[in-house]
């Protein structure tokens, strides 16, 4: 995966990068569940792998933001940042839940 560069980006642009990657992951997680329901198990699993890649990009951005603040560079708090954080966290939760549901469905042959 290509390293995410934050230098030169505004706080708003960084927030939109978080929203973009977590939104892409969320869409893939939901599509995965739909594919599984339609008996496309391999496609469902591939979508979860792709979602994880999007989440890795989000994690990298988030980690760099935390590093900058830990280094003394304060982040400007905004509603947009709060929304981006919420988007990321809810997508992480959704991915974990769908991953576990698909395991259960497989075990029960559903």
C-alpha cells in the first residue's frame, strides 16, 4: 500500500481523506454482506479484504494525526473532524460485526 502523505494538506482535506477511505470501506462491508446473502461467498470475502485495505489507509491517516499532536502540533477541533472520527469508528465496528456474522453463517451453513 502506498504511504499516505499529509504534509501540505489542510485539516479539512485530512478529514475528508478519513471520510473517503472509511466510507469506501463501509460500502464494501455492506456489499460483502449482500454478496454473501446471494451465495457469492468468494466475492463477499474479497470485499472484506478490500475494506480492510481502505481501513488501513484510514488508520494510517489517523495515526499520523495522533503523532503530530503528540509531537506538540495541536489539531484544530471541528465538527468535520468529529464526523470523520465517528465515520471511522462506526465503520470499524461494522466490519468486525459483519466478519463475525459471516463466520457464524458459514458454520451454520446459512
